[in-house]
C-alpha cells in the first residue's frame, strides 16, 4: 500500500459496485417478469385484505343500525306508555331552551367585554372556563335527555 491517505481512500471507494446483481442464469427480462408477477401477487393480497376490511365495516354499520333501531323502538314505547311525562318533558325543553339562550348571551357578552384579558391571562381564561364550562355542559346534557324523551308532536 502507499503511504498517501488520499490514494488509499480512492482505491477503497472506486471499486464499489452499486449495480443490482442477477442470480444464476436469469436474464433481465426474466427479472422483470418475476418482479411483475410478485407485484401482481402483492396487489391481489392487498385487494383481498381490503375486501375483508370492507366486510367488517359493513357488519359494524349494520350492528350500529340495529342498536339505533332498538333504542328508537324502546323510546317510542316509553313515550306511548308515559304521554303526560313526554308532554312535560317537551314543555321543560322549551323553557330550558330559553334559559340556555339567555345563558349563551351572557357568556358571549362576557367574552366581548373581556376579550383582551382572556387572550393575555391564563388565569382569567381558566376563571372564565370554570365559571361557564360546567353549567353549559350540564345544561346541554339535561336538554339532550329531555329532548329525546319529549313528545315529537305536541298535539
């Protein structure tokens, strides 16, 4: 070997072969046809797996529909068994909807009046969320339950 490090590095890297090697007596056209066959087989497997996934999703959708229909049927039976309570729920929904609108109006007024302090102060933002968040969440939950129980037609 020579003592020159540059020549040693050049000789090390100049002999690297970066071309793909072929095994045995294969010709380049055989390689391409084998690669094509492999690609087709992989695509077929992917399609089969996708079909299985689609079938599972269809089953999940069907189960969700059946559960929703069962809940709807049960709710309708309850409404027929308790018509007075269903009407009372409808009246409560109307009152609480008005209360919710007033609450939302006061909430938005608070935001308008304190826009800069809410943006600039984490403490003020947390106070705002603590004051309005739980009431809003609970009121929405109560309205949702009452709306489901309320009579559809107030006849």
